[in-house]
């Protein structure tokens, strides 16, 4: 059950009802279109099988051509690079799926970081998305617009939230993807993207947020460099509408606007220096006040990667998605806080 290379994924940085967005955006020059070519009529996604054995991650997961301990699952999955249509932009990402043919529920993975910091790599797809795929899911992840050869511009929770939402219709074109059962996992900045997705979409059965952003004002106070080097650089018109723009990205201000049918699991390290645990505590209180089905788990003396409790985190991920996505069960616990030493 252990999830390897956990820390690499934690580094910081319109209602659609499964329909596709069609807004106009500035197209940032990229190589995505030259690499993949234009989409055919009505085509929303292209995928390409990746030979991970020719990439650096192979040295970590293979020895003499066979998976090492802890990575046995890699023989049961396929890693695909991906490009999909998001508001008319070509956006890159990865898709990982079980090798065995069948109908599988889906997990949307929201990466952390901003711009190319925290970008998805073959190693990310194989070791983390791949672990989840081995549990019986098709896992899809976006690099977000403007990043990793994608068209458009990074907005840190602006129109790039559509890059998360538009994975749903893209998944609908993949063989074996059951889009009636979708879960979502958000890491750090990806947690913010997950909360914002729930404000627009009610098709997500369950959301897991790990070390997630939920109050950008608190983030700015704790880490002043975030304002100059992230907010001001990537959020459009930031200096003109600062309060409004930060509130629109901070779920603590509109928790009651999120889809109440989605079961939320919040995991956070008590000693997280990248995203203060106070953000998770505040979000837990907000959700409890409005009666939103959720569990908050705080890991004592652990950090942004929750590295000291890797196996606990992996078990909670497996259980939450299995119960509320794979089996689509009704929430059976009262909203509460769990502390793990």
C-alpha cells in the first residue's frame, strides 16, 4: 500500500455538468500543436503510450528489468502522455490506466506548484498516478494551460480551473472510462483547484485534499514571497482587484457554494511549512458548520509531504476512493477531526 516518491508531488508553489467549455483565450506559443497536430472534428483528447523503461525513473523502479519491491504494480498499468482540448487550447498532461481491459471509474489528479514548478513528469505518472491506477482506476492529470508545452497562460486558479473540469469530457472519449464515477485528488495548489472545481461541478463523487490551499490571504501572511513571485506574476489584473481575486481562489470564503454531494477528505501535516495547518483547520470548521460530509485528519509533527505517515496516507486514499467512488456508497460517518501521532 505504500506510495513511493510522495514528496515530489507536494512541493508548492461556470456550471458545466460534464459539458465542454468554449471560451476564447489568448494562445501562448507552444510546441503542443506541432508535436500532436490539430484535433480532428469532435476530438477532445489524444494519448500516446509511454515507454517508461527509457526514462530516468526506470532506475528507481526496475532492477535487471524487473520491478523492485514496492513497485510491483508497474507491470499492471500503462502510462500515456496526453493532450486534450480545454477552452480551445491544447493542454498537456498524463493518463494512467490498468492494462487489463474493462470499465473503470476515474480519478482526476490535480498537481501542485505553478508554471513549470511541480510539472507532471513520467516519474510522477508512474509512481503516484500509477499506484492509484493499479487499484482499478483511470487516472488523468493536467499540467494546466501555459505549462509544459501547453497553450494559454497560467492563472493560478483563474480560467485554468477549466483545465481540471475539461478533463471530464476528455475522459468520456477514452475507452473503458466510467465517467459516472469520478473522484478527485488535489495536492497543495491542486487542493485549491479541487475546491474551485466543486463550486462549478457536481459530478465529483469524492475529493481528497492533501496539504491544500484554502485561504490565499493566510498563505500571503505566512509566506510573503508568494505575493510577489506567484500571485502578482500569474494572476491577471492582480494589483487592480487583489481582494476579489484572492477570495475567489479561497474556499474558506465560499465553502457553502461547493457541491454538497461530494465527500471530502482533508489530510494535512501539523508542521507543514509550505501551507499552514491553520488553513486545513479553518476549512474543517467551515465544512462542519455547514454540514458538508467530510473527514479532517491532522498528522502530528509531519510536513507538507506527510512523509512520516506515507502508509497511513496511502491507506486513507485507497479507502476513501474505494468507498465513495468505486462503490459509490453513502457517507456513513459524522464530520469530524482525526489526529494521528
